[in-house]
C-alpha cells in the first residue's frame, strides 16, 4: 500500500464507483443464472460482458494514472522510472 | 434463453457458485479500495485478479459445455454444427 | 507430434496458408518500420493488427478441430475426454 | 506517420529487430506445419507462442514510449494529453 496524496482517478471517482457497482450486479446476475441452470453459452456471454466492463474500468485507471500521477514526476527521473515500472507491471497483467 | 435439460456445469455447480461468490467479493473489495482512495496500481492489481478468476470460470464452463452438452449431439450433425457455432462465438468473445 | 489421418483444417488449408503468408508479411513490415525509426504508436498499431490476424487463424483452427477432429470421437468416451483436454489447453493459452 | 526525432525504442533497436526476426521465423514455421498437415492442437500451440512473443515486443514498445517519448512532454500539458491519448489507444488495442 502506497501513500500518495493525489489519486489519478479522483476526478472520475463517482463514475468509477457506479461502474464497479454495475459489475458487482453483473456477477450476482451470473450466480443467479447458474442457480437457475441456464444454458452455458448464455452464462458465458454474461461473463464476457463483465470482463469487458472490468477492462474498461482498468483502462480508465491506467489513463488516470498516466495523466494525474505520473505528471507529478516531472524532473524526478528516479521516481518516473519507478512509476513507469509499476505502470508496465499493471499493463502487462491486463494484456495477460 | 434455451431450454436444455442438462447443464454442462451441473456436476460442478457448487464449485462454480463458490467461485462466483468470491469474485463478487473481489469486485466489492475493489469498490472499497476506490472509496479509500487507494493507489491506482494497487486497484489495477485487484482488477487483474478478478479478471483471472472470471477467465477461470469461463474456461470451466467451456470445458463443461464440450464434455456434457456437445456429447448429446452424437449422430445429429445439424445440432452439432449449431452448438459448435455457439461455442466458437463464446470462445471468440473470451479471446477478445 | 500426433499421427492423425484427417486434419480439421484440411478443407480450408488454402485460406489458412494465405492468411499466414499475409501475417508473415505484416511481421516483416513491422521490422521495416523499426528499421526506419517509425513512431512507437504506429508500430504498436501494426502489432495489434498482426495479433488480431493470428487470433482469427487460431479461432479458425479451434473451429475446425471441434467440427472435424472431435466428431471422430463419437462413441469413444476416452478419446473424446483426451481431445477435450487438449482443446481446453489450447483455448486456455489463447485466452491468456 | 509522425515526425518525431527520437524513437523510444532506439536504445533497444537491435533487440527489437532480433525478436521480430524470430517471430517472422515462427510464423513461417506455422505455415510449414500447415503444409505438413500437422495436428491442429500442435499448430495452435505455436500460434500461442508467436502471440506471446508479439505481446512481449508490444509491451517493450509501450515501456520505451513512456520512458523516452513521453518524458519530452515535461511542462507541455497539451502535448502530454495528446500522447497519453495515443498511448491509451495503443494499450486498449492490446488489451483487446
């Protein structure tokens, strides 16, 4: 856990929350489909929708990180290198 | 919504439910991290974990579909073609 | 290396070859862009195009495998299980 | 086509070339496998290897772009915004 005063996503925090609440609802909906023995292909379609929504949230966080957190590193080459390394770790995990 | 008597995942339904309940908890945890203004990179790591867990559920559903649903199509070429088409649609959405 | 008399992709072999030849050309084009010091973002766009083309080839192979190879397993539960396992390994690697 | 004096990947240009030459060889190897009617699953494994190698090249380019190109935008908020937009477009295509 890092202690940074400004979150890159602060400006869009409400949008981020709404999206995550919707994804939580999607995952609950998938559980309900399983409970009701719905057809695998229909369940898979809902999983793909939840994954696309999570990807969108992740890309929004990466964008906010580059725009708002990394901007603070102007002139501090060591900190910038560190943050670029963190960013690449995160992007690498998303790319899979 | 299709009406098929046997779900491919029925045998593993409890495991599937447990996994989806855990993913719901992960998404709730991500919302909490956002509420607490946690560092973007840490939030991204949790999103990647939830995505990996959803992928695992999806692959389990594909496996169950091939093993249990498609097996019923033995000798029915038309139905097999239809199910292969559905399967490929689902796999294509997962591959992205 | 397995010895199976019928390839799932045999029917579409020419299309498959043409696609792969085109991808080889795309990769050569990317090398040329690097030689010419082209802008990273433009190079990345071409890499994404080559990846999309490889994905399409891979999905075509999966489709052919299910339609043509797995059909031979009718009534042979052990062989079907084995081929489903192979298929899931391949799909899992594509999903990443 | 953009006209930027410094490529982010210049320092690693030789490594990048070697990797792309190897990927070109992988794609040619896949064509040979198809010509020889090799088993679909074995072909799919080689496609997954080529995709992983392309992903690695792409992540290296993103890293170089952030470290070397975007560093030039210090103090130029408009240009930084533009480059972040380009970067996110590229990352979004990789994430799929």
